[in-house]
């Protein structure tokens, strides 16, 4: 499949969950993302690959709201949200992890996960004095969910440790649990396998597959092609800020432009 | 003799507790949220002047006073300062820490110059006197007077401590700490960092205003010279010495540093001849600076340090969980 708006027509008549159209992001003279278009359907798991400097993480940051596009459009569930701040994305059902994990280091592992809880009355300071019953009930429910998520990522035993003591791989799992606490419909995973030992990598692959099986839509940036091939039904390839091609893992790995890009021909 | 000592002790503790209130306000802003407020003196001044204007009798040639009850003055001082802090925060809260520090310092200087020059409202350099003192009817009995004032200040500090502890352990406090540790990650979790920081800034400011009001009524007189940058320095020293991020540390730091201040003042008046004492008073700041250095070297997180907020709601799942560590374990506690 050649570059273009290949996924627009794959949605059985409904709008894609995330649709990016003609997205451009300049950093001074650098066009990090240069007219990128892609779509993500509800329930699918898509790999986003490309050589270093292709613009993957910038695209990720644009979709996650951490950067504002220079031009172009981002739609989530057919609502244009290009200029909304990053704190609004969770409300739109989009959660993200970071390439280099960003735990709250001095907070406990459990607190880190609890921070992901949404619509907590107790986050309005006055409710901690006038609505204590409601706050306590929500907090109990949040604790139960947070502990279940820590079980899911095998960090339950470390729940009372400060997050700074976790290894790199454990931090990635903590970030995953933290964002799942918000129960997003779409999870943007930025290199979840980077720097992770093979045993933990298998575990992460299993957890990501489980999440997708539970209905989460997943966009995965990853350099580990084996992981992408095992998890993703569709792969989007970027180079020099543009969509290079998309297709199944087998299709893109054979695509001459992809081979050329990874060998330095395009990027 | 014993009664005199007790009266002095009560007077000393009462003054220390007024600083403890300021320190608790700073702890909300800096200890919990990481907001670098270097304009403390200005916010304390607003509370003091508003309360003085509300509670003093009508004064010819000056706006007010309104002769209201002291409690109304304290409440008004806190609310007015909270509102002023909110306005300052709305303009500056997005600034990086160092720029916020410069902006708040500028606000404090502006407030100090305003109270110095707005003579029809603030009394200008002469300040406002005859501010009603709580329990003034027993002022003839210094011991009882001091003890009652101390009881009132202690009650305020205890109530504030309990309220702030509740907030620190609440989801609101948790999100504030998350924003302080990594704002980008907190934003990605849907937390409105600007709104929460602004709330913390205004709450901290209101507490500082309350402290200014109580101090004004305890002393009975206020003037612009009371609100110089030295006050800001003292309060910062108190919080760092006691333990930033720890409400108990904020109170302890206020008592310790105020103790150093009082002892050094006494030493200066004893050691130096009268004509040298004004100049020698600078040694008080030197002593606080030395104490600050010693604390930073020996206990970088302060005497008590920040506590980790463990959750005590409900049991952990599974049978193989390690036992919960003790609540309020200092962050710098060594693992067994």
C-alpha cells in the first residue's frame, strides 16, 4: 500500500478513532513532521516505525497534545482537537507513555498509579472538607483498581516503594499501569521495549496483547521489528516527517522504500 | 521570677507560632507544590493591614477603621490576601521557578512601597497603632494575657495543621506532588497543573495573610518596616531548617529559627555596647545563615524532612504483600 490516506475507508462507514490530516510541525527551520496523515481505527493495534529522526515521537507528541501543530488537523472521534492542551487528551480517551519513562520518583508506586485516576472529587480541595464520604468511597475504589493494575503489571510487591527505586523496565510497566488507571480508549506506547531484558520484553508483549484483546486501541512506536510484527496487524512507516508507506508487517518489511529508509536512503 | 519566665516563654512561643503559620503557608506553596515565592513579606503585610483597617476604631485623617471584631479582621485579612495572591498567581503562575521568584519579590517590594506611601490608608511610615489585642481586658496580668494569646495561636496552628495534613494526604495533595515532581507526566494524566498550582498559591497566600493579621493583633502596632525582605528570608530559613514538605517541620522550624533569632538578639544586647548594638543586630541574620548552612550540610531535607504519604485505606490484595511501612516514614530513612 502506498503512502496516502489509506485507512480512511477502512472504518465500516464510521469515522476513525484518531485521524491525522496534513500534520506539520516546524522547529525553527526543521520540519520534524511534514504533512503526515494517518488514521487509527477503534480496537486495532498499529505500529509506527521509521528510522531515527523520522518524526515518530514528534507525531506522538502532537497526537498526545504535548506539542501544538504548525498546521494540519488532529481529530479524535471526529472532533477537531489540534489546539487542545495535553491535559485534555485523557478526557478524550487518549493516554500515552513516554519514550524515557517519567514516574513521579518520590511518590510510591501505588501513589503513581493512583494519580492516573480520573474525575476524583478529592482533587477539588474543598471536597476534602465538605464531601469526605464521597471522597473516601472514590479513593477506596481507586485503591482497589490501582492494586489490580499493579497485579496486572507484576509490581504489586513494590507498591509502597518510591518509584525512583524501580528499574527501567519496571518504570515502563508502572507508566503503563498509571495510564491504564485513567481507562483510556486509545493507548499511545512510545518504545515500550527499549532497554528491556528479553524476559521482561515477553511480559510486556503479553500485557500489550491482553490490553488490545480487551478492546484498547493501541498505537505503538517501536524499533524492535520482531515485537511490532508479533503485535501489530498494520504498520505505518514514517521517514523525514512524512508517511512513507503502510501495510501489514510483512508488506512493509519488503517495501523497497522502507529498506532504503532504514539504510539511510530517504532519511 | 518564674512567672516572668513563663510570661516570656508564652510571648516567645506566641511570636514563634505566628511565624509557624506563615511557614505552613509557604509549605503549601513550596513544600508541596514547588512554587518559589520570594514575596512572603508582601503577602503577610496585606493580611496585617487589612485586618488592622477592619478592626481599629475610626481614625481621623485615615481611611477606616471599621471597628469590627478581631475574628472578622483575621478572616478578612486571610481572604483579602488569598484574593491578592490569586491575582498575582493568575499573572505569574506559568513562569518558571526563577522568574516566579523575581515576580513575587517585585510584588513584595511594591506592597511595601504602597504601605509606606499610601498614608491616608496605611498611616504611611507611622504605621497603624492601637490595633485591638485579643484578651486586652486582662492585659494588666501579663502571665494570663500571654497564656491566653498563646492558647489562641496554638489553637489556630493546630487547626491549620490538621486541615493541611488532610489536604496533603488527599487526592488534591497527591496531584500537587505529582505536578511538582513532573508536570509533563501529570499533564499527560489529565491534571490541570495551572489550576491546581494557582489554588495552592492562593491557599498558601491566605494562610500568610492570616499570620500577618494575628501578628499585627498580637503586637498591636504595624509599620512598613515590619515587612522588609528580612521577613521573607526568616520564613524560608524556618521551612528549610524544619523540613520542606512537612507541616510538622514547618512548625518546628519556625520555633527553632525564632529561638535562634531571640537568643542572638539577647546575646547582641549583652555583648555589645549600646552604641554598637544597631550595627551588631546584623549578626542575628548571620547566625540564622550559619544555622541554615549547618542544617543543609547535616540534614539536607531539614530536621524532619518530607514524609511519604502512604495510604491507609483498605488492605493490600494478595497474601504475599510485604507489610505496609510505617506511615510518615521520612523519605531519608534508611531501609532495614
